[in-house]
């Protein structure tokens, strides 16, 4: 069974009398453990598609399924709970909480999930070691490089073992060497935890390292869906 699936997904944004079609009839699926890139130029619909899959936005028409659950018409409370327990997010801008240390940022999702402090701390320290940040556990985001901050963001996404991780241009703010190292790390975590990764990108290096590529153009899937 597919971990994530979309059926004839459409998204139209309206500004006054002007309508912009961001996605039109997009049907894709991804299975357990896939490491897939959503590829296309700016404006192709990559981020919109990730936002709809992650329940951060609602489709104009069509459906999104996480496992066998249709989330496109799910009530807000249930959708928030699904995001908390089944989906991990990695953002281009890292989105770390500035006043929290690296280990506290990683713990945050598990805190919301209700895990004990002992379990949260043990799992967070283990994953920070796995992403090469042993010794940086108590550093705040402004004391870390961009690459280190994104490693914290990856650790935070992975630590609660969601079914799928959605990563929006995760290497866009990193130099090529740091970006390549981050990709290798995410591939290793993908294989170790068998979490499905869906990444948006326009970088060839990222495309080349992904196991599958879905190409979008002008809101349509043109290859690989």
C-alpha cells in the first residue's frame, strides 16, 4: 500500500478576480521507504504539492491519502493530530525555535506527543549523535552554522519515526559540499528507519542522489508520477 497518494489534485489561488492554477489533476504515489524528489522550475507547484500532502493547505479539488486515510476533507483537530504523529517536516529556512537548544528543538515534537522526559532526551541525544552533532546538543540555533541547523531540523523530523518526511528545498541555503553531506545523511536515515522521504528541489545534485524523480511543470506532472 502507498504511504502517500494523491488523486486528481487541484489547487487554485484567488486574488480578487484573478485566479492562479498552482496544481491541476496531479496524481502521484509513494511507497514505504522511497526517497523521491519533486523536481521542477520555480512556480511548477512543488511546494504547493508538499503543503497539500502535509495537510498545511487544503486542495481546491481532488484527494490526498496518508495510508488509507483521506486527509483532504479531514477536520482540523484530527488533521493536526495526524501531522504530529505521522508526518515529519524539513523546511528550507530550518524553522528551529531560537530560544531552545539543539536537543530541546529535537525533543519538541515528542513533547507534544506526550513522551516522558527521559525517553525524549535519550532519543534526541541518540539521533543528534547519528547526524554528527555530538557535542553541540546544548548549542542554540544562533551558535550553529546553517548546515548544523539543518541537521538539527532533520533530526527533529526523524526522531519520532513518522511514516513520511516532507522536505521543501532542504539544501537551498547550503553550499554544495554541505548540501551533499546533508543528502548523504538523509539517505542513510531513510534506509535505517525506512521512512518515506519526499523532497522538492531544483538542484541537479539532489535529483541525482534521489532514488526516484517526479517532474512537474506548470502545475502538471510530466514524468515519474
